[in-house]
C-alpha cells in the first residue's frame, strides 16, 4: 500500500512480483459480482426508540441498534473508528464500545488486518457483523471466497465517496486544531449535520458552516478519491446484506426528521431475516416506504457516476495545486460554485450541472419504476 494525495493506493513491488495475476483475480473492482437481486430489495424508514443512541448517531440510529442487538446475542461487530485524526476499522465485542463505531467518518478507513480478523472469527463459528463502504464489503467477500460466511452479516453505508486526508490536515492547520472530534454534528438537529467539531487547545469547538473548510470541500464533491466518481458498487442490486443511509424523503414524520431517520434496505434473505429480528426486539420504529421517497434524495443508491468529475475545478485540479497558492486553492475548492467567477462562467458551470442532473433524474425515474414494479409483483403473488 502507498499513500498518494491523501489516499491509500495499491502498490505492486515489481522487484518481487512473479506475475501470477492473483492480485487481479481478487480485486473487487475487476472481478466482483454480487449474488443479490433487485427483486429481493425492500426499503424502510427506521429510527431508534433510545433517544441517547439516536442523538449520538449520524441519522436515526439503525446501525447502532443492529450492532447492539448483534453484540447482545454474542456477536462481534467491525466498523470504522476515528482516533487521532485517523480512521481505521476495528472490532468491538462489548456494547460499551459501540459509540466508537457511531457517526460518520468522511475519510478513507484503513482496513489492514481487519479481513484476517474477520476470517479467524468466522472459522471459530462466531457471529460477525461487518460494516463499511460498499467497496470494502466487496473486498471482504473477495477475501473470504464464500468460505464460512454463514455467520457473517454485512452492512454497507450509502457512500458518496471519501475525502482526502490532506484536506483534513489543511482544515486542522487552518484552525490550529489538535484533532477532529467528529465529522458530523447533530446537536442542533439534522439541519446542522454539515459541520465538524474540532479540539482546539483541548477545548471542543463546533465550526460554523460558512467557515467549515472540510465540510465545504467534502459536500462540494471536488476533492474526493478519483475512483469514487465512477463507483461500480453504488448501484442496484447492492453489495451487502443490508444498506444503511439517511432517509431524507420524509413528509410523513416531520418531527422525527429533525431528530434523524435512517434509510434501511434489506437486499437478500439474510438481511431480511436479521432486520426482522431487530424489529421484533422492540428497539426500533420501522416503516416500509416507497422507492420514490428515498431514491431522489440518495442517487448513490442506484448510480456510482458523479458529474462533478467533469467540473473544470476537478479536471484541472493538478494544475491548480501546482500553480496556485494554498489560500487561493482553498478559496476555489470551498466556493459554493467553484470557478463561477462571473455570469458567463456561472452559465457554463450551471449548464454542466443541469445536463448531468437531468441524466441522473431520468435514471432515478427509471429505477423507481422498475423497483416499484418488482414490489407490486410480489404483492400480487402474496
């Protein structure tokens, strides 16, 4: 592994490589095919009935409740942890450690050794809940090769991509902060979710949205990992047994929306069975919803293509970093509409945005119609 521009990259050591092609055979980007089917997917709006868990979660607390139930029944849970400005995967074995896995982490998680630990637990017939991005789940499946996965439950997030660690370091340096406490603050409800909380000289400080460089970079979408702009795993059918995200399409429960509602998609029989057990536990409120309620607000459920890859600020990012001072780079990439310096450039940027947004909207309509047809066919059979 090597780091480049703040991201992990696979590195081939040509001096020791024997050209066996094994790395290509296990690479999920080249060879992975999910066994899930679109026809099996079911979608729900979910929130935890435990207000503390819900408050500490990025949205409605569905993952936390799933993990809590898993731990209570003797299982082990793997997920992303934020520690000392680093995000990495680890296992927790007790509910007291659950808070480490809660909330969003917007930089790439280091998964070194976590797949091996997962395999060891599964070979001991232990129950494992593994959470991560869709590509990390695909990598896990490629590593395990379907061996001893009966006790494995996988949960993926609806992922918009991962931000560069360099952006985080720039953010910390700008505020002279010791470390980042959280990427997503919900103390004032879901409306304030796009803000970071930093530790500055030992004191926590919530950064105002208009000053939050990291949040503006991330949600602006121009400095993500290059492969995230054409993700082969952000499609239907999904990769994991269960998909988790934010449910934004709620007009049925306005009071609950402000507290956070989770989107849950069960993608196969294993995911459905696990979710039904969670429903029976009485720890969550869950409501089946229509696809048109969630897909328009979460395009990364059905498409991995991001039109921002064609944005001038993205296409010429190497030149910008090479030629322009750091302060000017920050101003360009954190601007609400980068490169919209005047009316003419704004029209060009708007044209690009509208063109690709219309393509995404059309694909969304087609996907909604297809998924609703599958749902209606199931009802007719029943």
